[in-house]
């Protein structure tokens, strides 16, 4: 069984992490400010979110922007590609940068610290309160 699956450029790989599931790792060094991954997205609305939140996709979608007066996220996106496998951390080494283009919204994972080969790429999730209480985030 293969324990690492590499992207086409061999800059990134995916592997399973005990108690966390899959994670995204650096196979090359990244400097702060470097683009790690750029991915297309699909935006969905509150009505769709009510259904999606009942599925495992909840653990993979991104929340962009603020919250409405009721505390609900204003924009949610399924992010395609390896970017969807970036795990949560309170001490992240990357962040999501959004861009709206004619082809739709894009999510870019950008290094905020230098990342060494073998380091897991992490970011801080902005929608932790949307997750079921049964999910424990592991640092």
C-alpha cells in the first residue's frame, strides 16, 4: 500500500495522519508568501448548506468572508483539488487567499511561514463552530 500520493509537480503529497485523516505535506521547501496550491471552487447557498452539513463534505468545504446577523457563514465553497485537504491548526503555516475571476472564485493556499520538506501544510479554519461537537481537532 502506498502511504504517500504526490501531486503532478511532486511539490505536494497527501498522507494519512493518525487521528486526523488525510493531510497535505510539502515535498519541496516553500518560503513565506509562496503559492502552494490554487484551486477552483463551487459556491453554495444556505439552503444547500443545510443538506451538505449532514454529509461528510462538511469536513472539506471552506467558509469565506464574515457572518450574517444570525451568525451563519455568508459564503461557503467546495474547493477542488489538494487545497481541500489542508488541516486546521491554531499555529498555521499557510492561509487561503480568495480571488474572484470570470471563471469563478479561486482559493489559493499561500505560505505565511517558511515550510520545510516533510512539513504538514495547515491553516486556521474560520468555521469551527459549524462542526459537530463530536469532531475533535488535533494539533
